[in-house]
């Protein structure tokens, strides 16, 4: 009976680890996209400022 509880506990920990790893991977995939978008917006603003100076 104790062995069954240990397997159940191990399975739950395994599932939690899989969920944590997948969330981490998703957040790492989204973060560079946000940084790239912010950088593009900054560059667009800079181009507009330079064109306005002409």
C-alpha cells in the first residue's frame, strides 16, 4: 500500500515538473519576441525623429 502512495506521489511530482518546464520554455520563447518588438518600435521612433529634422 505504501508503495502505491509513493508511485502516486512520484507521478504527481513528475507532472508538476513537466508543467513547470513547459511554462518556462513558453515564457523564454515569448520574451525575445517582446524585446524585438520593443526594439523595432524604438527604431521606428528614431527614424521618424530623423525624418522630421530634415
